C-alpha cells in the first residue's frame, strides 16, 4: 500500500470517527469504533470496518449506519478536499470476537 493511500485512510478514519460521534444517534450503551479503513488505489471506494459493542447490537448498529449512510457520505465529502471522493461502505469487523473465541479455546486446552 502506498504512503498516499495510508494517509488518505487515516484522514477518512479520523473524519468518519468525528461524524459518527457527532451526528449518529445510537441508542444508549451502543458503541461503534472504527477499526480499519481500506481505500482502493483509484480512490473510488472505501471500506470502513467497524467494531460494535455489545455484540448483540451489531444488527441494530449496522442498520443505523446504513440508514444514515447518505448523511455520513455527504458530511465526509464536505470535509475532504480531494477528487475523486470515495464512496463509503461499512463492514463489521469481527476480529476481536474471533480472537476472544480462540483465547477461550486455548484456555480450555
């Protein structure tokens, strides 16, 4: 991955984090954290991987992110001064929960 893409990923991660914190209305006790941003080399698409806590609220939080995607995309477009502006797609990052499962299995051994 090029240094330019890494910088763009970090910029998008920071801006999306601010947008989610400020503009997204989740029910109390639900937390969404951006774990990774992956932007294509042509800057047309960016996948934003989110961790959601508690895990039982993954479906609710993902529906909320999808419902608010147009608003989030518009706010990101206003903050980024670049062309092309990447289209946002949210994905759930289950790395942490899988790591917990592996750790539990290892302890059982």
